[in-house]
């Protein structure tokens, strides 16, 4: 369930015009730090052999294993030296134009709150654990860091083309719920998976979902649900290829083409899909009963 105190329509008192606020690390309680440590411990145990090499390297080099919610100033110092990114605190969800401006300028916005101890397994709204543990390790990888900055610039253009629906799907199926093919097998890199105890197992182990080779047009046609496991996961061959496709594609004619095509429902397989795993859809069928 979303905590409505973090869904805002204007910067709250004390926030800057760009919606950033001081992290005020000292305001976090011991209980809140304990929630972070609990979440961190179980994901750190689960992810080796599941998460991508890039993610695990980022987790290590950014020293996120230090107990307690990370201090954004210290975290940004490390990140800036690696890829020029920094982490800035915001009070909750921010408007699209604010989000894209920060991202285009290599500032990653992170919610300045953490879920309660009784919400360990699911929180619809992204909190500091999702934002920092899920996203920030990937920003230590130079190629993915460039991809996310390019995405921010693309978001600014998409706003003027009334195409955020399509670009949002690209974010969802890569940054949030993407898989990558590595020599040892499929690996997780999307923040929505690596920060989830349940989905970090479901995405790789469960026979239910389809795992489909990444295709930009296909991804941007595909609907998604925010309140359940994914039934289609898209697999990139490498972060270099994801970046190449993003920067070399002229998105304006692609948006125009997509506007003339039907959306693809959740879990649907298309004749042209390159299927790495055809899912049984058992999970979806069970939920529908």
C-alpha cells in the first residue's frame, strides 16, 4: 500500500525548487536503520549467483554493506569518482520533468524514508532501500551510468512528443525489471528485482514467466503491472548493446509508429519474439482463480 504522505503535487516546505531536500541522516531512527540492515542482509545473501556482475561490483565498491541507511554525501563522493553521478534526497515521488532533469544531469533521486518493519516484503512506492540498494550499485558501472543519463535526456524529449507512456515501458523493463545474459546464465540487474526477496527468485527460477530477448520496439509496446510479479521479462545481451540501441535510435519516428500499433498485453507472446524461456503462466493462472 502506498503511503500518501510521499505522493505530492508540489515541493513541500523546506524543499528546493528542484524538489531536493537535505537527507539529514541523523533523523533516521535506530529502528529504521535496523529495517535497512534486515533487508540488506537477506538480499546480500541471496543475490550472489543471481545478480549481474556489474551490480555486485557496484554493491562492493560503494561499500553499501556498511551498517545502517547510507549517508548520501559519502555515497555520492564514491559514485562521483566512478561515473560522475550523485544521489540526492527527495521527499517522495517527483514530477516527470523533475525526474528527467535530475537524471539527465547525473543526479539520482532517492526517497528519504524507509518502509516499516511490517512492510519488508512489499511497498508499492519506492523507498530508500529500493532506490539506493536497488538502483545505485548499477550507477557505478560506466556503461549503465551512461545509459541512465541518456534515458533522462530522452525523457525530456519524450515529454514534448506526448510519448512518456512508451518511454516509461522501456524504463520498467530495463532499469526496474531487466535481465541480462552473462556467460554463466541469466542474471538480474533491474532494481525492482534485486531489491525484492520474492521476485529475485521468481524472475530466474520460476517456470511461469516468459523470458524474451530484448527488442526496443517490442518492449515499448508492452503493458505492465506495478502490483505483481512480471510475466514477461526482457533479456539484454549486454549493457553495451542496451546503450548502443538507446543512443543510435531516432525515437521520434519510433513514437509515431508505436502510436499506430496496438499495445501488447501483459504476458502475451508475439510470433516474432525470440523466446529464451516460454513460461507456463502457472502463477498468473493461479492468481486468476
